[in-house]
């Protein structure tokens, strides 16, 4: 079983090559291609990229499914739904987007782009953390929301929030920026450098508190019209649509 992200990447590259109208060159021998085909068709194994390090991990499908169920059976993070909520979520998204166009928050081009008429259901998978345990690696859960009902809205919200994130004093772009900040510190002998990690960060962000934090930061922005701020954060706390941007 090839992972969803590898399959999607393969399709994207294939489409781009077809647009360029160039011949496909295969640098693999006949035996190597046959071996890859046999691996692809072998349902007893699951092939995934490692969570860190850029390696490829081959697991027994039984072991992979056991870890998947272990993750999904965590009652503090996931709940089993009685029915598929896709239709209800799509209806709420489309209504909200229609309101945004009607009041002038979204122009016609934005409205058409954000309004996905035939959304895909997000797919769950996990990446093996072989750096934690090379024999029985725990999994890092991921929800692939490509072409899901909230995927383009997420892009839209991200574009608006990114400039605000860059202004926060706790923002670190990458490892280099962290080193540059540390170099500004006059180090003392009694200083201790401490690092920490948050387990399952995104699934542990409370929706209500997350939206309130976004609202506070938006209120400090003078370049964003008040009506647009209200549109992004929901009209009131009882409005369930204020949490839909986190569904992906």
C-alpha cells in the first residue's frame, strides 16, 4: 500500500509532465521496475515515509493497522460519529461563503475558488517514528485534507494570518532564526537551555480558545476591516461555524 501523499505527488508530477509534452524516461532496469510493481501490489506490507530523517519505512500491514487503531481509539482526541457529517458541513460552508460574497467580504473569484462543489473526504494515515523505536515505531497521525471542504478556506485564512504570526514575539521561522536569537543572549554560567515538545500539537488545540486567540490578534490589526474580522472569527460564540475552519 503506497501512502496517500506519495500517490498524490506521483499524480501531480505525471500531470505536469503530460502538459510539457515530453517523453517519459525510465532510469530503472526491467528487473527493478518489476520489483517495484511487486512491492506496490503486495497487500501484506505498507510503505510510508519516516516521520523524520527522510527515510522510507516498510511495515507489515497488520502492524500498521494496529498502530492506526491505537491512535484512533484514544477517546480524548477522537470520537466515533454516528453518521457521515460531510453533507451538513458542506451546507454550512457554502452558506457561510455565500454570505461572505453577499456582504462584499469575498469577491466573485474568491467565492468560486473557496466553494468546493465536490469535496473529498479527508484521509487518515500515520507516519512511523522510527527515531523513537526502530522495531515497533509509534505513529504520527496526519489527516490529509487535499480537496476537502475546508482545504481552500484554510489556504485563505493562512494567507491572512501569516503576516500577523510574523509579528508575534514568540515566532521562530526556522532553526537559523532560533540560533540568531540565541546569539543575542549574554550567556551566564547558571543559565540552563531547555527544550520541550508538545504531543499531538494540532489535535490538542482547543477550538474555542484557539478562535479567541485569533480574534484577539485580529482586533489589533488596522489593515483588516472590522466586518472582515467578524466574518473570519464568527459572529458570536454560539455560532458553530466559527469552528469549521479547524476541520481538515
